[in-house]
């Protein structure tokens, strides 16, 4: 299985827009890798269990015992069982590495918060930017359409696990459109595992 995890080194992060996108890309790629590993392990384990369940119990006619397994099937079942357990352990290890990586990247988030940002859309078909408006009638936020390919503002929240940056509109934008309160920006297209936006800080 290909390793996409960030390496640990002594190079000081630059905390620029390109670095932020690369951190999102690493997390989303690793989450996808972990999810795939878990699914493969579950499929392998289920296939092995189905093979065992298909064996007719003869020893006591109630449940399968080792003596019921045909000699010609024993080697392949042992191999499949070992493979299934190895995949399960690997999936758990990959998931643990992803969680460790995310905890480390959480320490970077304060370096980006409250910084001015310009975000440009790369993948327009993905529609990575959503705008939210305050509805004074309902007291709730309504999602609005956004035709612009570039937005500006200040970073107020970042979630690597949710693949999102919350951007507060610039002062000029807030004066012109006071009811528009924030943008939700999805950084990576999870279908293509490619950046959907570019960030300038």
C-alpha cells in the first residue's frame, strides 16, 4: 500500500497558502487510504468467514470444527485467515498514523487563523465555495449561490478532518453585503483527491 504520510523533519513550515493546501491534501489522502484499508480488511475477513460457514459440520452436526475442514481447503483457509488479520492490523495502524498526523497539524492551525486570505477556484465543477447569509426572519443562516471565482477575507476556522476553511468576508464586502456572514471553502475534491482551490496569504 502506497504511503502518503507526511515525513517528520527539521524544516520549519512556511505557513503560506501552498503549505496549507498541501496539509489538507495530505490529510484527505491519508483518510482515504485509511478508509480503503479498513474496507479491504473487512471484505477479506467476511470472505474468509463465508468460506468457513459454507463448510458442512460433520463432527457433531451442529457447528463447524477443525476436523470438518477438508484437507484440500485447510492451507488456503489458514493463508486467507492470516491475510485478513494482517490487513485488519494494518488498517488499525494506518488509522492511528492518520490520527497522530492530524493532532500534529492541529498545532499549525493558530498560525493561519485571523490572516487575510485570497482564495481562487481551480475546480469550478466541484463548487468548493459556499456563501452563508443571515436570515433575520428565521434567525438562521441560509446558503447562497456564489458566481465569483475568487473571494477575499480573513480565516476564522480550519478543519483538516472536515476539509473546510471558514472565511469571514473582507470589510469592504461586509459593508456592501452586510447579511453575508461567512464562506465555507472546501479545499480538496474528495473524488479526484486534487486541490479544488488555491490560497494566497
